[in-house]
């Protein structure tokens, strides 16, 4: 700025001091509203050279600058991570940070490493988070710190009665017989190995199998044993048993027949004994032995074929012959039979001959003997009296004579 004196057209610059006097007073508030605060270098800040509302800041050159007032204390938001800032003491810059969990330091700027104490067990991986930690458990463990072992058998994974063995992070099933698989879920086909021998039919069962040996001639759990039908003694009347594969055959003694030789042939059925003779079968064991028995000696199946006629008194038979027979009972040479009977092995008399009871002279003292069909009669001479009766038994005569 220049001023010109009165009547002078020459303008000269005013002195700097005069210029300052002509300027309006500096208002810091106006400066703040303008958005700028002048900075000046005026030496030491100790004299508080800056205008109110400004802040003096020393420079490296020994001067100072005046600038906007900087925030102090909690106004500067010195506490981090959500910490609470509380002013401390008369100093406007005094404050204290109260940290939230998980942080530390004067300004709560440090994240606490919760994993530093190794809280995770059984080799778990620890992940440090803002205010906590998290354990990543290995297989087979659980819990906040992986402290608990997982019981894999708790869910009963083994089926069909299998036993569960718990392991670390795993389990193992011990299957019941007949089952397989990780969880015993498979039914084993026991017939796949063809356990039945000799043509037996295999039936798969739960935890086993059954062999049907029908018609094979074998028996046993696997049809491995040949059936010995003769072991049970199926043939009757002392017949011999002949083994076959799955079968047997009975070899009968003469006088017996049937699949098992159980039938005693009735040689007396055709009525071979004449004149009322009693037919006795040689196969009857009760007729043997003892003084009153019809057949001497002991009973034998070897001689059981045939019959014997027990003749009534006055009859006997002489038409007898030995008959040879095979083991199966077929006669080698048939003997002629009476009254249309078929040829069978025979023994003894057939009562076809009328006995002459007078041949033995049974009448005493010169009495005359008269032969009768069923005995005899004595015709006594003078001075004598009496009667007599006689009869014959099969192989010989037995005579009973009355007083004479």
C-alpha cells in the first residue's frame, strides 16, 4: 500500500510498521473459519507466542510455528479394538485404555495369543481369534479343547449282533458267525464253498448251512459218511443183510419171506396133513426141546423150513424125504404134497397111512384083534374079558391099552 501527500501525485510506500497499524486486528476465529491458520516463526514457544485457539510447535531451526490446536488425550482416540478410553489427571493428554478381552498394551493395540498356552489337546490345531481361540480336533476327539475321545461305538454301527471295538478315530466290528463286512452287514453264503459232498443239496441258513443227503446213500453234516443200513439190523428172523449204496437187501432163511424176511411162510396153510392130522411148522421155536416137544434138540433157522404132521390115533405116514433148500428158501427138489397143496420144504409124515394097530398083537390070552380106523378091538376067548384102545403119533406110534 502507498500513500500520497497533499498536493502530491507521488505515492511512496508506507513503512512496514505503519502498514501494520493500518491493518485490522487478526482474529484466529476468522482464520479458522477461513480454513487456514497462519504459521509464523517467532522464536521460542516458551513465551506462548501463538494466539488463543492456536498451538505453538517448535521447529528444528530453533523457531516455532503456530497452527491449529491438536486433539489431546482421549480426543485422539488412542485406544484400539473397542477399548474404553478414560482421561487421567490434570494433563489434557492423560488417558488410560481399558482393553476388551483378547487385547493388551497401552493402547490395547496387541492381540493376545490365546494359543500361546497350548490349550488344545491330542495334537489339535489351535486357531487364535480376536478375543478367543478355537481348537481344530483331529479325528477321534471332540470338545472345546479336544479333550474328549469320541466313542465311535456309541452309535452301535455293528449289525446282526456284531461286537464293536472302539479305536482312536475309528472302530472295528467283530462279526457274529455267518456275517461279514465293515459293519457286519453282509450275510455270508455258506453254500458258496460247496460244503455238501456226494451230491448233497446245500441250504444256506443264517450263520450256517444244512446239507440234505436224501437219496445219496450218505449221511452226516456234510453227507460225508456212507449210510450203513445194515447197522440197525433191519432184517428179521436172523436173515443176512447185504449192504448197497443207499440201500440194503435181506437174504432170508428158507421158510421166511418179505422185504425184511419178516413173514413166516405158513407151510400148513394148504392143509398138507390128511385124516385130521395136526400140522406143526418147524419155524415155531416153542415146539423144540424138552421131553414133550415135537422136535428134539434146539431151534435153528437153518432147519426152520417145512412142517410136521401130528397124526391122530390110527394113522401114520411113511412118505417122507429130506428136502434141500437154498438160503433164499427155494426148494431144490420139491416133495409131493396131498390135497392139492403146493410144493414146499417138508419134513415128517403126512398121516396118509392107516396104522394097523393089530400088527403088534395087542390082544392077550388068544384074543382076536380087529383093526379099526382109529384103533383096535380085542375079541376075547372064553374065560377072558377086557378092552383096549391105541393111537399113533407122527414119527411113531404111542399106544395106550386098557386093562386086558
